């Protein structure tokens, strides 16, 4: 069909030809079983950044096959081409600048009037800023750790949270008692959840302020600063909220992003109050 034709063809026209879930061929060459990339969106995104994935090491491929799906993406243009917004880089600020330049929005909030972006599931992007990525740890090292099957070492294909298998997923590298590792993970995730809650409260307050001032007669022009600040805050909250590690893939970056989101949301709230007619 070609990539663009495939993208804009209605789902119901294709549903009888599609499989659901992941299969061996999504990650492996059927002839050689070598790891491979099958998703054009990832290939295009890597090319845009000057990266030749065909020269990747096997260890790098143990993440790249996961990067095909566990990412932020959008559907670009009238042909709805699946696209990763990575041209500037994968940090939240770089993705934000990409969308600003592209002009893409996902929806406009009916109450606030704020044009907004919906983040998908940016595991790859957040992980890329973390300590594990910096030390060459692949996605599969933790989610598909090596196991022994007789005399053969293979990747465990029960793809799951390392928390369900700390001994194999974590203790291969970390010579720390299982209970201590579990406690560290839960602490990171609990603190991330707390920051998400604080961000949500700030976002709701900024929304209420924008709505109240709009009802009092403020226009899009007078509310422009508040709306822009709210959009930026909401995008950052959604980036962490939609990412599936609850902050664990990069705890310091997740905390930094949520701190910025809280600050931006409170700035939006104040800007809205100041815009009251």
C-alpha cells in the first residue's frame, strides 16, 4: 500500500487484514531471527536525526525494537502520517518547539479555549534522559532479562515490569537486597505520583481562573499569555502522566518536568487573574 496510503486508510477498511498484539515478526527477521525495525515511523524519525539504525549494535537494537511503539507520536497533515516529533531532540522542551513550529494541536478545550496537545506514552523519550540509558542499559535488560534455558542464555519473552521479577531484572547489576531495591522503586514512584497530584491541582486552578475571567468578558487576545502558559503546563503534566514507569525511567527528569509544570500552571493562574476586564 505504501506508508502514506496505509496511514490515511480508514481502520475498518483494514481490520480484517490486521493482527492484534505483538508477534515475533514485529521485532525479529523471520529468516534469521535477527532483531530488526519494522515500523517506518521510527526509521523516519531516526533518519531525521541523522541516525543510521542499520549500524546499531545488538545492545542498541534491544532498545530500538521497543522504541517502535513506546513513544510520543502524532498524525501529521491531511494524510495522517504517523510521525515522531524528534527532529529537535527528545526532551520535552525540544518536542514542544517541534510542535510549535509544526503548528499541530490535538484539541481545543471547550471551556478554556486553550489549544492543547495530547501526549501518548513517551517511555523512550523519558528513558533517554535517565541513568540507565546513560550507562547503556537496554529496555530488554530490565523488561526481558536474560535467563537460562538449559545451556542456552535467552531473553525472557514474558515482557513485564521488573518489579515482578527483581531478582533477574535488577539484581544482575545491583548487588543490593531485593527488599531494598523494591523500596527504592516504590519511593520513586510514590514521589512521582505526589508531584503529579500537585500538578493536577495547579492545572485545575489555572483552568478555573481562565474560565472565570473569560466569563467576565476577557478575550483570547487578553488571555493569550495565560492560555499559552496553561498549554505548556498541561503538556508537561501529560508527558509524565502518560509515561508508564511512574517516573522510574528517569526520576530526576520527571521531577524537573513536573516542577516546571506546576510553576507554569501557577503563572497561568496569575496571568488569568491579571487579565480580568
